[in-house]
């Protein structure tokens, strides 16, 4: 399903709507250019899970953990990894077993570890508008976009 958002707030709202139907162990595999809105979408997921702390890009830390919502949120940035093997080396399996939601930016760098993931492709249409395509996963309804 493709959605068009016209602001970072709408991109967040879309993520928030998806969060309502996410279950423990869900993997969201993001693709999209730098600045496309992957972190904005994840901020919405966090808000939808009841996480109130600021969500930032994990570019330099590889993973940020947010534990106080309905489900834990593990926000990964795989930009600096070159293979799924490196992901397994940092404890990917442990994160999967913790019953949270794993949001994975630059998932194409670790494709072998993204089996059964919900695929989310975010593309810039202009300075503020985005095309967000969601493939796989549970059905959900979005109103107001």
C-alpha cells in the first residue's frame, strides 16, 4: 500500500497508525535515501507504542533502545554495516528474542537477516512530501492523510 505524506508530522502520523497493529517480534525493514524520513517514521512508531522520550537516528551507535512503551523499540541504522554477518555479531538474535519491534534503517545492507520483515520504502517527492510504501505485515487503517 502506498501513502503520500506532505510533512514530517504526517510521516510520523503514518508510523503511529502502523504501531497500533504491531506485535512482539515485528521487524520493519526500511529503504530510502538519506533524509527521506526513516527516522521521522520511527518517531511515529515510538509515539504509537507509548514511548515519550526523544527518538534520534542511531547512525553512530548502530542501535538505540526505547524500553518504556507498550513494546520495546529497537531502532537500528545499518548504514555502516556491510553484511548480515556483522549484524549477527552485534547480537541481532538477542534483540529478536526480546519481544520488541525492530526498526531497521538501511536494511538492504543486511538483507539476509530481514526474513519476514514488513518492508517500508520511503521516497522523497519534494522538499516536504514523501511516498511511503508498506508491504507485508498486518492490515491497518490510516485516516486524514
